[in-house]
C-alpha cells in the first residue's frame, strides 16, 4: 500500500478507536448515573438501560468492523499455527470468499429488516429502531470490504498474520 494511503488508513483507524472510546464512555457514565439515581435517590432511570444496551451493540459491531486486526480475530490457533504459509493463504481465501458470499446474500434481507424497523421506536427514548440497528448494515458492508481485501492480499501472496498465542502478546 502506498505510504500516503497507509497514513490515511492509520488515521481513520485511530478515529474509529475514538468512536469506540466515546461509546464506552457513554456506557460507563450512564451506568454510574443509573446507580446513583437507583440507590442514592431511589428514583431509577428507565432510559439508562436503553442507552447502555444500544451503546454496547454499537461498540461491539463498530469495533469488529473497523478496529479489530486480522490477527485478533477468533480462529483455531492450534490448527492454524501448525500449517504452512501457503495452506494458511488457502484457508484465508476460502473463509474470506465464504464470508463475503454469506454477508452478501444476507445484506438485502438485513437492510430490508432494518429499514422496516423504522415503524418501531424504543420504549423510553422513542428513537426509531432502524437507527439503533443500522450499525449492523455498516458492520456487514465493512466486513464484506475487509474480507475482499484479505482475499485479494492472500491471492497476491501476502503473508498471513502471526497466530502464535505466545508471540501475540509481545
């Protein structure tokens, strides 16, 4: 990748991390507020649970789409660490193509369902549910793009990421 493109990608990744930090901060602050109102003021907040659940959903899918590195994904390290680099690349291509196909096939139905959810609103905040669940569409599109990129790199001979658990912590 050209150096300017690498710089832009790193900058975008840091901004994605900033969004995740903001979501986690929102969750934590809402949780503390909920505890204070429930146990100190004896007046529980109904909306706090909605905010926490939505922020958690967004944090998980946002992080999986834009922050997690390939080496941080879940895989069968015992098997994956003990096969040759060429076999790893074949695995990357096979799993990447399978995931692109699965996400691609499910995307129209997921988009249709999320769009349909505009008729429903959350109980306390009255936010349309299609806004709350739109992160799934973002996640799906980002995952398709990510796995297309990984397949392209594997086909063109790039090395697979390290999977030795003893070395990942270094």
